[in-house]
C-alpha cells in the first residue's frame, strides 16, 4: 500500500520515492561494476596490427576492436586489442543497464513529487550525470573509443556518490521561487549542454595524454596509461565536434536563465556568483572554439582552453552552491 505524505500542501508518494532511491543505489553499483570491467580491459589492452584479411573479417562482424573507416587518416583502423574484448562488452552492458536504472530513479522521483525532478542539487546531479552517460553512449559508440569509458565513469561516480551522500534531499515540493515553467526548460537545456561538454572535456584530457605520449612511441611509467588511447587527431576531433554541438545549447540555456531571472528578480543579469561563473565558462568555451578554428593557436593550446572551461563548468554546476551563497542557492543545503 502506498504511503502518501503531505509537504507544503502537496502530495509526495513515499513509496515511489523509496523505489527511486533504490534505483539510484542500484545504478551506482552497476556503474562501479562497469568501471571495474572497463579498467580490466584498459589495463589489459595490447596493441596489435590488423592485417588486411583480419580487417575484412572485423568489418564482417569478426573479432577485434577497431575504429570505423571514418578515421583512416589517423591510423586507428590499424589497431586492435590483443587482450580480451569480452571485458569491453561487459562494461558496455553494465553501463546500459545502469543508465536505465538511473533514468528510472529520476522518473520515479518526479512521479513521487508530481513535478519535474530537478529542484535541488541531488536531483540536478542525478539528471546531469544521466545525460552525460547518455552522451557517452552516443559519442563513444565507435569501438576504438571504448577505452574512454574509465575517464567518463570516474567523474560520474564521484558526482553520484557526493550527490547521494552529502547533497541528498528527501523527496518534497520545490521552494516557491522554483515553482515556474522555466525550471524544466532552463535546467534541462543547461544539463544537456553540460552533459555533452563532459564528453568534450574528457576527450581533451585524453588528447593531452596522447600528445604527451605519441601513438607508437609510448615509454616510461605512463605508457600503460597512454597506449590504449586512440590517435591524437581522433580525440581532438571528438572534443571539437562535441563542443560545437554543446556550445549553442549551453548558450541558449544561459539566455533563457536570464529571461527567467528578469521575471523572478526584475533584472536579466545581476552578476550573481552562478551567473558570473556561467559567463566565465561561456567565454572560455567560445575562446576554445575560436582557437580550435584558428591555425595560429594549434589544437594543443586549444585543448588547454577547453580543459579550463570544463573545470569552471564543473565548479559552477556542482560546487558553487556549496561554497558560495547567492540567489541560486536552492541546493537543498541552505
């Protein structure tokens, strides 16, 4: 029998809220298993040259883990894993199942409270990491990019752990200031743009590692970290293409936030800490796209700008509400 409680006059289904929390914990556990499987594959990765006959066999659905022919200019099509591809497939399976559990946790939270489930930092982290994993399932679907999953799952798990412990909030209606149709519009767009930028930031991190240890020239203690990574050009294109997609989405989210601010606080922009950090990250990403498209900068310098934008983005989205008080302090913490 469902137990229904009242909070601020609005119903909250406690049973569905409990199921949501259970799905959250299940998703976290499955992501941990996915990380372990992906690390086993990553650690056991050994580069092997693919012969013409084996490449044809791979194209026909045979064994091996190679990139599609769209990357023929990088040499990634001539690399395969001499280790067990089974672990990469196991990791992918765990990620998909965990993604479904996480989606269930978000949906059940919304149904339990009869509202869009991103009214506090716990729900925001749940929604943004869900979209981040979804972006990974889309942009990392090529076999040669499967080695990127440890770089994605580590920050996702850190955020989910922090959100599920320090930032957890009981299912309840949102504060009056957030009871607006702008909440699902603004937060959804910001979350989507940020989720795709997560993939861009991770790609730039891997790119800088690969530049540090060029493909085929890996040596020293870090060779095991860099050897599984695709060619630098592959990672650079991944970072750039995802940023090109995410930047206009993120920009629209900021603009719609300004429109909401005018209706809620009587001004479009007030240099609130979260607004300021959003502007800084926007400028950095605009600088990255400009530098990446300008021959004088080069992809390496552009990657550092992308990494700086990514760092500010993470700090703004998840931690500025914790360390700084402002008009956006609706995290459920103060």
